[in-house]
């Protein structure tokens, strides 16, 4: 990885892309400190100190929500819109054709629809945020004009982040939206280091127990990162042989190749979608109820069940039920995204059309069944791994350690880092061959 970065800095074109990306990242972090007009900073600090769902949203936005900045909603409306578009593309035949056969024009139209849905979702979410905190005294002069100003500022912030992501993708190092999420998460690393240091050096002096605890946290995090890297990079290679055939006037010899099947083909998206799905009821209740802790009966149970994903103030019963549902959702979304990106029947037909076959497996339906069997086994393992990493912090909150490793955050950070390095490597390879041909 370090060698790739070193070579990238030596290549003028790639170096320009890196500097451009760094500039946009700086703009993003500066925007996180620009507070929405009409907010009372003192009342905001008191409201955010209560934790709960506000603390969870703040973690996703990289600290922007606790400051009520223009980037408070982060890029989450765009992520949700992308998921909605993918679902619609599987339901609406015209959208499916546009996605698979539309080419560049189809991609532009899909991107346009994604942006429209993003703005609509940002409008709904910003209105919900304003209504949720209007009664808590966060705004200096709560009213229609202030509401319009807050909603417009939040929508503009999300739109600007969406534009920054597109610029990083087209003119930077690529993976723009993922890079923004990555920067938002790692912005909390300094506070995490401060917390670990506070365990070692307390107000009473040096703490041996704190040192042992800190070493346990660091070792656990390193093991978690190693496990994530292994699963992200692991793949099952299905061998494929192609027989001799005539191409033009030449006889092309037999070829041996393989189909690389990733162990975690769906990436981290199932965890993000499942997490949003689990916390959605708590967010809706917080919009309409000033103090959700006063709820009783059915709605109190719904709120505590939903909050078990991000808060340790609920009991073991709700946490276990939440963990089970969370696991099932992650598994379900893992299967959904895997089969949405890899169609065994389509791959089997392409192999058959090109005169290829999997050794020991007949072409056609047997090959489809064989690939489906492999994908199912890989998806079960990958889904369980994602679920364990995501649920582990929830269970650690009820131990004496009471420290969360941030499994979901590590999944996102490691995944984006690996993708970014691969993007740099591919750009370096392109520049190398271009210079060779010239």
C-alpha cells in the first residue's frame, strides 16, 4: 500500500488527482464546522449531551450533527436514494434495461433519478430534524422562517456533499461517496485516542488496569482489522476452460481462466441498510415526541427495541431481540445485494456462448446450479461475518469493559481504504502502459 502511494506521488497526473481530492476533503471538513443559521450553541450542547439517537446520527455524520452544521445529514440521503433506485431497477423492467443495456446514457438517467430522490429524502429528513429539535430550544426564534432557513441549509449541505463526491469520482482518485463516508468516520480517531489515553492516565495518576484495558482494545482492533482485510480480499476462483475456436482466419487455442467470486461480494452495504432500517422507528418517534423516555406501552417497546442498536440504556431483552433481528436483516440484505450484482444464470449463459465450461460440470443449467451453490455458501459465511462484526459492539456494551470496537466503522474504513488503493494501482497501470505505447 505504501509503495503504491509513493509511486502515485511520483506520477504527475495521479499526484494532481490526489491533491485535488485532498482539497475537496479539506472543504468537506471545513463545512462540518459551519453551523446552520438560527441555532443557539448553548442549547444545542445541552440537547446533544442526552446522547441516544442524536449521538448515533452524529457518529454517522463525522461530528457534523453535534454542531448542527450544514453537513449534519451527511451523505445518508444519497445512500438511501441509491438503495431505492437499485430496488426499483429490479422491479421496473424499463429501469432494469436502462441499468444493464443503457450504456452511458442509461447511467446518466439513473444518476439523475438518484439525485431527484436524494433531494426528496433530504427534504423529509431535514423537516424531521427541525421538528424534532424545535421544542428543545435549539433554535433562537423557532418559526416558519427559521424552519425554511434550516431546511434549505441542510438540503444545500447534502447537495454540496453529493457534488463533492462526484468531483472526487471524476477528477480525483475515485469512489467519491465512499471517501466522504471514510473521512467522516476517521475524523473521530483523535477523540478515540484521547479516550484511550484517559484510561491510562486518570485524574488519580497512572492506571495499570487502564493500561491493560487500552492494550486489549488496541489488540482487539488490530485483530478485527486483520479479519476484515482477510474477508474483503478472499475469493473463490472457479476454473473455466475454453475450447479451440476460429476467430477470423486464425485458430485460437484453448484457454484456462477462472471466475473470481468474492467472499464478501455485497461489501458493507447490507450493514448500512440494516442499521438504517433498525434505527428508523426511533428517528420517527424522536421527531414527534420531545422526550421519548416518557412513552409507555407499545410505543415505548418499539422505541427501546429500535434504540438497542445504538444505546446501552435499554435492557438485555430488547438488546438480544434487536441483535437477532439485526442479524437476520444483514443476512437478508447480503443475499439480496449478492444476487443483484451476480446472476449465475447470466454468467453460465455467457460461458456457454463463448464455448467455455467448468471442468467436471456440464454447460447450461448444471453450471448455473453449481455457481448458485458456491454463491450461497460464500454469502452465508460473508453475511455471518458482517453480522458478527456489527453485533459485537452491541454486546460489549453490557460487559465490564464497556468499550465498543466500532465494528461497522472498521468495516467501512477498511473496505474504502482497500478500494482506494486498488483505484490508485489501476490508474498507475494505465499511465504506465500509456507511456510505454507513446
